[in-house]
C-alpha cells in the first residue's frame, strides 16, 4: 500500500501539533512507522488520504459500534446542527437521552453528561470522595481511566505504550492518594484496604480491562470487590467507558451481573461525538451541585449535537438488542479463526475475549493482569501490526489496547481478516 499523502500530512501536522497527533497512541510510536491519515469512513471501512481501504478494528477506540457514518446518527446530528450548536441553557434532548440511559443500565437513577471519559472518571472519583468523606482511591495497574492526574499512576493504554505509566507533572501529593492494586488479585486488594482502614473512598476498575489488551475479570474477582466495598463502606466505581452499551444494553454490570455504585461512560454513549457520563443511585447523585455540595460543571456538557448523536445511537441499541448477540457471534467467529491460524504456528500467543472486545498477546503465559500483559513480545506485535496493515486491516497500533468489533463487519470481512492473519504470521 502507498502512504505518500499520509506521510506528507504527518510531516505537516508534526510542525504544529506535538508529535503530529492530538492523542499519543495515534502516532504509531509503539509499533514504529508513521500513522495513516483518514479521509473518511463508512460502515466497517476506513478510507485513507492515499485512497487505501482498510477494515477497521478500532472503531474510534470503541464508539462506532454500529460502524462508521451510521445513518440515523448522522442525520440526527445534521438536523440538530441547523438549530444551533450550543446554548448553555437546558434542552429537552438531555432529558430524553438521560431517561433512556437510566432505563438501559442497571442500578442507576440519575446520570450526568460530560465531554469525555476522562471527565467522567475524574468527576466520579470526586463524587465518591465527597460522598464518603474519604480521600484515597484504589486503582489497578494497567487500567486506564483517562489522563486526569489521579489516574496516571501505573496507567495502561498510551501511558504504558510510551513507557511513562507515571507521568511527570503529577504531583506526589496527588499520587499518594492513589493506591495501586493488581488486577484479578483480591488478596492484594484486601491487604491495601486493611492498611488504609476507613480511608478509601472508592475502588475504580475496568470491569473488563481493555487498556492492557483485553483482560477478563477472573471468576469471583468482581464479586469479591463488591463484598469488600460493602463491608468497608467503599464505593465501587465501574469504568464502563469501553464496556458501556457494548457488552450488553446495560454494559458489564448486566453481562456480569454485578452492581457498581458509580458507573462511568464514554465512547458508545456519544455515538462518536465527544461525550462522557457518570451515573449512580439517587443518594449518591444528589451529592452533586446544584443539589449537593460536590462541584462539577461544563460549558459544553449536554451539548445538543452530542446528545443527538448519543440518543440516536442508544435508541438503536435499545430497540435492537440482537445487535449485541450478533456482535458476540462475529467476535467468537474471529476468535476461532485466529485460534486456528495461530495454533498451526510455533508462536506463543494468548487470545483474550469477552463480547466484542478481543486481543492477541504474543506470550506463553495466560494474560490476567498488567505484569503478564507486559510479557508479550512487542517485536512480534510490531511485525504483526504492520503485516496486517499491509493486508488492509487496521488494528490498534499497540499491544496494550483491545480490538473493538463493529456490527457493520460482514463475515466476508472477518474471513478476509483471518486470511490476512494467516499470510502475516507466515512471515513472522
Ligand atoms: N476509561 C477507559 C476505560 C478508557 O478506555 C478511556 C479511553 N480510552 C478513558 C477512560 C478516557 O476516555 P477519554 O479518552 O474519552 O477521555
């Protein structure tokens, strides 16, 4: 494939944007080479500036669960835009999407909209601290909850891809309130809770982790966290920025049958526009300003275009719940295909999958936490990534990311992907 124009655009971008990108993982630093520039996308396909067509397995890192430029979302946004793009005054559509989201997600009474997953998680933690009157939080190594200071402690995703899970610029004062635990290790959580008795406001977790590749919660792990939280008066925050409205109508809470105290959303909930949200039961949400004392605000929060996109997206998912089982079946088909191909090679590999999130780690050890994810052979991943790109398949450009399937993918696309894997691994 030719990437001449992408390369020229990257050079131009790099002169005026740090690293040429507005979010680090896009820069291909983890896999080497230069990023492609997208011109447009439709359904399961990306079309780049050089005229290449690629099958997309990142779906804008999750949001485009129904494929790109999904017609009901596009027309909702276009119609809304004609009526004004922002008011800073309440609009009816905010209530409509809030009502729908509350009806789809278990165990929440109220939801507040923000502009990104980062904002959602940051606000959820502030709310938990205000509600419990405690200051510390527990997060898990390799989980990513956005780029707010409190979370850049052993963070996953781009933070670890670039070798700086602990970012300069985060003060020690902030860092000391974030306690680190090992994913899937309840005993470790118990020890931390015991050593910080009555000081922990919240445990925040990706119920299915997607920022160290895809990692599943071990049997009993989330249940164990739930009972620790109940026993100790700690709030359990499920970061469902990736899993929300993707794993099921009601997200991971529904799929795994566990209630969190606060749930955060991003990605799918905004239909591809900049939206995040956090939600909880009344007693917790009523702690928020203007009802309660915990301050949280946003000039563009509940923006009409974003709400129109989100409402069209959630309405489709609510009305057609078979989308979730279709996606699951497609991802299981891909999983099986990859397994068949890789099992005929000498490569060490692990395939982790739940619902429509899947990833391949090139290691012989089961990948259950950050440590085991980090054992993956990055050289193999780099070659795999570039081999796939040459075959017209766009995977996340880092081993520390999950792949996201979208419903526009056909079985022919999946077959093409499996064939591409077969060709690529032969050359590794
Ligand atoms: N939480 C999780 C689980 C995420 O995957 C992400 C982004 N990948 C975030 C939070 C942050 O969301 P945003 O990039 O919209 O700020």
